[in-house]
């Protein structure tokens, strides 16, 4: 009897220890937005909600400091389990030798989710070599902004707006107001020094900047040359755009120009001038072109580090917050949702948001972020792409030969980077 009692004691003890081990809470570190921002406040609320609805996992929120600190922490063995990255980070840090976890096993599992819940664009900048390394819930799309009063004063029909670059030039001519050599109102801002807005314009003409694998610079593509020449002609020949193509946001808001291509964030700045009325138009694509678009420019992308000890638990949280609250995150951040359900909302069926929805569903996605060298090595600087474009648009150099020359220089840097990597 005494032996039996001792046996039962040990069985009970072992069972209790097992229960204790089972009940041990898992901590998942999430690097996200600062709680001082509206996005951060929302994220903190959602994390609290997730933690309160179950006991097994606790999401510990910390501030995401950017890709470089994340990489340092990863190399040092101190990386978080999940990071909310901006832009198309999976294309840079995903892949076989990257630091992000391939999510396909979890997405396609029985308790995963249907990929068609997201529009195709989401997968265009989160997939590397056929595998998904992130889930994005929103993006910053671009469109053509048109000053409504300027168009009406020029007798232009807002019901039948700009459909291609012939229309864009024609409208710019009619809305440019000049007295002698003095221009009071520009028809269009070329934005050639504004990175993403300029690259978007190139893609609208089916131009290219980098090859699909990021190993070759093809900024001398015929459609790219054509796009840059078109902008140069607007400045030099037609004189409907100013020779300085920098940040023209304030000039447009002040009514000094009639049209420009910008991302949806411009609407927040336009709100500072309640007298400015405007319409938005998707594209427009180049003449006889299908049109592309700069994809993955600014997104809320959830990535799981492949160093995590709890990949399934991390994925469960990412799935929960993306599918259940992705549209709310997009709305709070004033961005375009990537869930199909979000684009069905009335907001994206009417002005001004319908142009952004149409763009993201119509034009082919393109992105430069998978290039094997930093943007300072190919974009900025007088000897790089930006310098070549500025020289062309201001009439200092011809388009074709100049872009061919810069392609040779950038590809030399790429060959060295490819060999090193």
C-alpha cells in the first residue's frame, strides 16, 4: 500500500510538471511602430487584444529602428521574431541567404489562408525565387493629380480626362499660362529628381531600370529613353514644365502648377489648402503602352525572422493581424489596402481614391529595391542615373547616349557587387 502511494505521488508530480511546462507562456518579440504615432497606438491596441484573447503566446512590442539595425541584431543573435518593415524589404533580405523566413509552408497549410485574399500586387514584392518572405497589408500608390479649377478655366472636360501621354501634353499646354518669358502657371511638374515619382513615370511608359534579378542596370532601355526624352521635351520644347523638377508639392498646393504625379500621401498636404479642388487620374500610361507602376514603395510588411524559435506562433499572429485588421491598419496609415475586401469599400470606388485603386489593379508592378547595390551607387550623384536624367531634361546632354554611358558605369559597379556577394 505504501509503495502504491509513493507511485501515485510521483505520477501526480510528473503530471503536474508536465502541465506546468505546457502552461509556460511563449514570448514573441514584435518590432513595430513607435507608440507615439497613430500607427503605433493602433498596433499597441491590437497587440493588447491578441494577448488578452489567449494565454499561450505573449506578443512583446518594441520599436523597429530600420533595416540596418535589424540586420545588425540578426547577425548578433538578438533579432526580434517579427518585424514590420517598410518598403519591399523581403526582396532585399529574403531569399535563400537572407534573414527572413519563407512563409509558404504556413500559408498553404490547412490552417493557413487563401492567397487570393490579397491582390496580386502584394505578392509582386514579397516573393523571392518563388517563395513568400512577407505579408504586406497596405501600400502607397501613385496617380496623376489635376487642379480642377485650372482644367475648367482651360475648357478641359473633367469627365473625359487624361488617358495617355498625348493627352497629358495637350492638357499641359492648355493649362500653362505664360506672359512673354514669364510663366505664371505651369501645366505639369516632371518630378525628375523625386525618386519614386520619377521611376513610376518611367514604368508608366513600360520602361525598365533593373533586370528582374537585380543584377543588371537597364536604364538605357528604349522605353526608358523615350520616357526621359518626353519629359525633356515638356521642359525644353513645349515649355509646359519648369526646368527644376524637384519637390513641387508646395507649388502645386499653392496653385502654381496644374498637374503632377504623386503618391496618395499628397492628399494629406492638400488638406492644408481647403481652396484647392482637384481630381485624380490613374496613370496615365505612355502612348500605345500598357503601363507599369512603382510597386512596394512604402508598405506595412510583416516579416518573420528565420532565427525565431517559434515560427508557427509568429505566423499565427501575423495571419491574425493581417487578415482581421489589415484594412484598419491601411486606413489609419492613409494608404491603399492590399486585401481585396478593403478595395471593395466605397472609399475606393469614388474620387479621389478610385484612381489609386484602378492603378494598383491595372498596371504592371515594377520595383528597383532588389538591386544589388545601394541607391547611392546608382541613383543619386552627378555621375549616376539622377545626374544623367537632370542633364538630359535641362538640355545639357542627349538622352540615348547619356543613358547608355551611365548604364556602363553602373553595371561595372554591379559586376563588382555581384562577384562579392
